[in-house]
C-alpha cells in the first residue's frame, strides 16, 4: 500500500513522461513548498487526504492557470480541498440508481478568483447501460459552507441577520439586502459545527449552545459545487443582543434582527425571506419547536 507522501508525490509529479521539474515548480510556487534539486527525491512537507485533494486542484489547473493566480486564491483552494474530502465520504445511496466512472475528456478554467469557473468536456454512464455523448458542462466551484439559526426556546425568538448580497443584486432585485441565517465557509481543519460557532461570534457576537442539525444538501446541484450544513442552535437572546457585526477585513456589514417565532412565520408568509437555507430551517423549526421548547 502506498503511503500518503507517495500518493501526494504522484499527483504532483504526474505520470511517467511528464515534465516532473516543471510540475513540481508549479506546485511549489502555489503552495509555498521548497523546490528540491531532484524532483524524484522530493518528500512532501505535509500529506493526507486534504493535502492530496489540494494537490489535485492545483495540478488540474496546470498549466492553464498561472501559479501566481492560484497562489492568490490558495485559501479558497484549501477550502475546496477540504470540501472534496468530505464529499468523498458521502452516504451510500439507498434509492439512487446512477453510478460508474465519469470520463473527463477536457478541462478548462475560464475564471479563477475567490470562486472559480470550470468548463469540462465529459461523458457519463446512462441508465440504459450506455454512455452519454460528449457533453460540455460548466461548474461554479465554491467550498462547503454552514448556516445556523440561533433560537431561544424560553423567549421563543430567533436572531436573523441582514446583509447586502451580490446574487440578488446581479439579478436586478430591488431589495438586494437579504434576511438570512448566520452563514460562512468551513475553513480547512474545521468541522461544520466549529464553523457555525465561529461564524456566530463573527456575524452576530453570539456564543451558541447545543446545535441541532437541520439538513445537509446541495442548494444548486445543476451547476454549483457548494454543499451546505444547516443547523438550529440553542442560544440566549435577550433584548438588546442584536447589533451590527462583521469582519472588517472582509468588508462585512451585518445587522441582526431579533424576531419572535410568530413574527418569523409572518415574514416568511409575506415572501420577505428569499433564500432557501433559511426557509428550510424555518420549516424544520416549525416542526421541531414543541420538542425544543419542551
């Protein structure tokens, strides 16, 4: 069995006949690892599933995307790598019938910023036993994220946040400021629960109690890699706890709203909440509220 260092080395150096020195130099420039004089003797500074997934992402972009561009988005690549590791451990199907190898015939990178866009030529197995024709598909690459709705079962109220959102703005929405649950990307080395607690402090100044999982899911599986973990969290929400928060280095401007459960349902019924994670969480809370209050 190959050790983790060997597996990572093979990903970076590529198959026999590859320009090992050029590939290693590209990987080293992106990740900051030192370039040895002899690529064959290189031992990775770190190894393991996340390091291997990061190497896959870096080398999939080689040589189309310059190392300097990838270096600028190294943080996003690490988030995406951790997301790939979690995705590899997804639950075995109970109902789904699809399966088999998906052949990636070509891969391009039209955009590589905080998020990335990949254009792929691929073929996948069909349900009739054959294979699809060569398909052109584009995918918006975003890492896993978490949402959490703080709930005070004694006062029967929640805390919503409000912030400006590019999605509604780009669509031409007259009200691009959205009501949401607390949310954020899951950093490398974090669990979804860790990320929920960190984001609650950053976005609302709250220390959460016990977490109840609502669901985990792809919000837009047709074209986006993003995968969400949604929670409701027990939390003490007295009068005056809502304020304006957000990370200054990310130019966040986030306002909190204390809302009674009945008022929350009124706001949902009025159509003022327009994002799926919060709507899903509210429906879950409506069902589970008697248990949580008990």
